[in-house]
C-alpha cells in the first residue's frame, strides 16, 4: 500500500510542476502580447521587437527541473519483471 501512496504523491508532485510550468509559459505569452511589443512606435517603426534579455529573464524564472521531467518519469517507470524460463 505504501508503494501506491508513494506513486500517488509522485504523480501529484509532477502534475504540480507541469501546471506551474504551464502557468509560467502562459504568463510569458501574455507578456509578449502586451503593449510593450504591439503596435507602432511614435517614430512609425514596429514595436514587436523583443530584447533577448527580456526573454532570457522570463525563461530563467521557469523551473529548470522541468527539462528533466521526461528523464524523471523514465527513471520512475515500473520495469516489467523478466520472464522466468521453465525448468
């Protein structure tokens, strides 16, 4: 029973990490659609350029551990038991 509870806790933790990352990505998209990057400058030039430092700062705030999610899931996967050969 403890194994099932551990798996449920692990699943809840991974879902929370995924939800957090999704919220941060959504916030970044909203930021990219903000008035800072839409419309036309007073001199008539485009306003949709973004400073790489802005993008880097937003991306740094996103959990770097999310990149490892696939590796974590693979490491926690239940591996099938090898078949025993008939004696």
